[in-house]
């Protein structure tokens, strides 16, 4: 059984080759109505990155938007953002929870039913399921699920005799995919390129997912 959630329906995963580009893209997403930002920065961390995260956190607060970091639990703790998203090979959820506290949001990536069951046991607050299709924004991409994979997993979860955290579809999602994913029972979507290139689509996505 998939739990209802008050979490926003869209996560914007930040994109940009420089911190300045990332900040610009995040600002335009917030201006267009984004209410959940996940900062993804896979390059080396430094003092500039710490200042960037603090700036994004403050921007999000002014828009009453959630601000999470992809991985980088130490930076999340230092900047007091709202939480983290952890990949399957990132820090264990229990360790992150011990560092960040019970009030922070911790999400986790999943690619299979086994991954989802692991995330449930780890008490993740939400699960990012994917990839839906190929995406160049993520290195070391897990096997692509597509419609068949998503359908099988979502049907299994709806019949599961335990609570399942909200499911966010992720991976190369386009606007025309949203109605199909909504019909499968996902809670929301986590998108990067679509919103970076066309932030005005946020309104349409929210409308479809209501």
C-alpha cells in the first residue's frame, strides 16, 4: 500500500556545469513554481559549494520550498538544509539519520522491488524509482525500467501488505510521460532537463499530478 503524502509532486534536480549556472537554473525553477529543489553536484566540494548550498537553502526558504542535497550528508548537516537523497551506494540511511536528526527528509533511490523493500526497511521518507528511460544527466545509470518495469513494480507495491513511502519517478521524463506515470500510481516526478530547459512546464505537471 502506497502512503499518501503532503510532499510536493515535483522535485527539480539541479543542473549546470558551474555553481553559477546551477543557481540560475534553480532560481528560474522557483520563479516558475517549483516547491522542491534537490541539489545535485557531483564535482569536488569546496568552500564555494558550501556557500552555494546556503544560498540555495535561503532562496528555497523565501519561496517556502523544500531544499535537499543529493548525497553530501556532511554538507547537508553543516548548512541545515531540509534533508538528503541517497543513492544505493551512498551513505547508509541509518547513518545519515543519526547525523541529520529525525526531523530531516531522507529519500532513497531504487531500481528494483528488492531495492524498494530495502528502502522501506531503512525507513526512507520517499523513494526515487527509475530510470524511466535513458538520461545523460546521471552517470552509472541503472537498468532502464520503462513502462513495463514501472507497471510491474507499481502493481506489486499497490498489493503489498505494508506501507510504502511516496514514489517519485525519475530518469529522462518528458511532459508527455506524466499522464502515463500518474496512471500507474506514482506520487510525483523528479526531473532535471525538462525543467531546466522549459521551467514553464511546472504548472502543467502539477495540474496533471493533482
